[in-house]
């Protein structure tokens, strides 16, 4: 089974392309933070190239921009090519099957975010409910 799920931030704006037969493609890189900090206390990030096709590519090209947090579901693909200097180069890419924008409700609702307005500020956190907002319920009244 070849399945990968990554959550990270776009390191660059998606690059839109169209094949000669009219199929949409989108390519971008995402930065995914590692789970643990290194010896200096810094959480390093790994960068992955993501390739999306057809409707998924159209979504990426229209709604995503550098810095946007996304969840990517897909598969890992390795390929190789001969470089101009004659050496063989190897590339690992994520072929996206599903991409979802992760973030505030307004951004996730599908409203296009203009790419030239800079990063969107983080959403405000809701205030914690006060303890007096709860109603006490007798266990005998519960239906389960």
C-alpha cells in the first residue's frame, strides 16, 4: 500500500500548467514540521514536492497561496532522470489525490484569498465558557 497524509504550509505559490491534451496540473512544495525538536530546541521542517491533477489542480491554482496550511492525501512516487552533467538524479514527489485547506472557517469555506494581500492573521480563539453556563443533569435522566 502506498498512502501518505501530510499537513503543512505551502512554501511557494502553486505553479499552474496545462498538458497539450488540456489536463490541469499544479505543482508546489509544502513544509512539514517534524514531531520533535533537535538538540538545539528547534523543530526542523521537511519539504515535499506535491503534484495535483485535474480538478484538484484547479482547486490548488485558484485557492492556495504561499503560507497557506493544507492537508495533502496521496501517494509517494520516485522517478529518476539524467542531468546535464551526465549524472543520474532521483526525485521523490507526492501525487495528491485529495487536498484540503486547513485554517479558519472563512478560508476553508472556499472564498478565494488574493495572493497579493500577504498572510492571513490567525483566527481569534473563542473565549472559554464560564462554569456557570452549565446545567446540572441527573444521571437517571440520561437516555443511555
